[in-house]
C-alpha cells in the first residue's frame, strides 16, 4: 500500500488497506483464542498503521486516530513514528 501511495495509485492502496483490514479482523479473532500469538502480530499492525496514516495524510490531509484504526495506543505510536520516514521520502 505504501509503495502504491508513493506512485500516486490511491485506488490500489485503498484496496490493499481494505484487504489488510479484513485479514487483521480475522487474525484478532484467532489471537483472542490463542493470546500467545499476539506478540507475532505487533510489527504487522504497526506497518498497517503506518500505511493507513500515510493514506489518510495524502488523501484527506488528516491522520486517523488509533480508535479509528482499532489499534492499541502503543501500536499506533509505533506506526505513527514510522510515518515520518514515509513523509520524508514523499
């Protein structure tokens, strides 16, 4: 999604983010049943957050909140920190 955003392919980025959201929802159900697997998803959620924030910044000139993304504040801050690198590259 981030690569698509750098190439100004907003529709493709949105489709990838929507797919990611669907997968994350399914994984959260699995982690609810097997909490020990949760630590393995942390980096992926931060990357998802980074991509969503980058998309929001480019498309709407606003960054979504952690509540809008359904993320814990610690995970959100990790993704938000990574966003600065993408903004610099842009």
